[in-house]
């Protein structure tokens, strides 16, 4: 199961002494462990030392849990209140603590940005399915672009242009080329580029992946092809992933300069095996 919601330590003063906020045996076990680990220094949240107020956002994913994200946040918030004496607040807080539960592992951290980094681009246009900016950044870091930021990147399935904008915004490339079979996506990509101050540095054309090479000026090669190709219902009726991936590989082979990289986020990576991609 996977779910996300937000919660805080219970009340201005936290739970009454001896009162548990746990709603399941697993949460109670976590609560008891934190009640011993926090005072002993085995778990520390340094940003709460001396802070007047805080909030906790809980998130969970992985195996089925018998509690929701809000319940997780309340239990962690209660323990942190008891340890550091900070007042829990939903708004106007000094410190934002994340309690991320992945399977049987809990990670406590401080969120340094008011809004999640995945939403850092204020888009004028959003595609129905858009890759998150932080995922795009991770893909671009794997692309081996020139360290001086002078490179060029191509996304032949650009959607709303998240990968292209991230490449420019992070200083990982100086020029970005995009293509998409959807005319609205191309217009939206250019609108997003203008809104972000990258007008003239993002070039986008309506084209499918096989014709994406015509987006790039004749004789120009790119340093990386980075893309999140569509899959499932996004590909439309009668589409074939294997054929689409083969066209993507051909486009990358034609446009990548020697030593360039292809970085893709795909549903079925085994289709990229040499035997299947020929």
C-alpha cells in the first residue's frame, strides 16, 4: 500500500504523561523505541534543539501498514515534543520534520524547503502525466553532461518540458531540445520555458520519436538524450513498446556525440537488452 497525508504532534502540549498516541501494535512498538532512543541520543533531530515550534509530516510506502501517515506523524510528533519541548503547530512552525516509513524502515529528517523540491517549477502548462523535477534532476546527473554546463540535451518525449527545464535550471546544460507527438505539449513546453526565463534556450517541435532528430539543427549532436517515454494508456491504442523503444535507440544513436549517454525511465527495461533491441 502507499499513502500520503500530513499530521502533527498531538495538541499544544503533546499527549498527557503516560498516554499513548499509537493506534496499532506496530506504532506502539515504534513509540516505545523512540521514547528510549531519543533521550539516550541514539536518535537525534539537531534542528529541534532550541526550536520553539515544529510540525511532522508522515509518509509511508512498501508493505501494508496497519496505520496511516497521519497516525505515524502524530506518534513521532508526540515523542519529539516530549524530548525537545517544542510546540507542535500546523502553520507558522520553525522546523518541518519528515517521518518517512519505507517498509520496516523509518527515516527522520528535516525538510529544508517550504515546498517539496518536486514542485519547484511553477508551470504555465502541465501534461496529464508529468515527471517530478527531482526525478528529472537525478536522471540528468546520470547523463554525464559537460561539467561546465555547456552541453546540449534532448528529450524526444518532452511532455511539459520538465527534464529540459531542469537541465537548464540546474546549470547542467546550456541548450535543450524537445519533441512530442502532442502539439499542446510542445506549446506548453515553450510556455513553461518562457515562464522560467529560458526563452530561446529551449527548442521544441511536434514530432514522434522517430522524427525527433529533426528537432535538432542539421549537423548538431547532443551530449545526452534523457527521457521518460510513455507507457500503458499513455502510449495510445495499438502502440508497441518494443517498436517505440527501438525508435528511441535509433534516434539516440543518430544524435548523440561520441561518449554521449542515453538515460531513460522505462516500464520494461528488459526490452533494452541487446537481443531485443536489434
